[in-house]
């Protein structure tokens, strides 16, 4: 598991679900397009992982990324089998 934590102002409960929406930002839209957490979630899901956020107003936020372990068959004496054309 990977944890990313900050000690900022936190995220209000009503906005926690919105932060993963594309183009959502609470900052100046001229420089912040609101795509960062949307892409993080897409990448984590693309690797069959999960992303969780915990936030308390005035105390900061923590993001948890859980990715599955990749097991290569060769590590256990098995060879990868490929289908021949």
C-alpha cells in the first residue's frame, strides 16, 4: 500500500466524491484544469488497484493506493506458454 498524506486544510465531506471527477478543481481554473486525481484513479484502476481517500477538515488528507502483486510464472519454474500461429 502507498500512502500520500498532507497536513493542509482537508476536503469538506460534500466534496470528497467530486475530487475524482474530470475537470473538477477548487483552485484557479486558468492554471489548474482538475485532471490530476481523475488520471491517478484511472491509472490505479487500470492496474486492477484501488484508491481511497480519508480527509478531515482542518487536519489534512490521506490517499491510499493499493495495487495487486504481479506474479511472473517463471519465478516458480513454470514457463510462459505462447500460442503459435
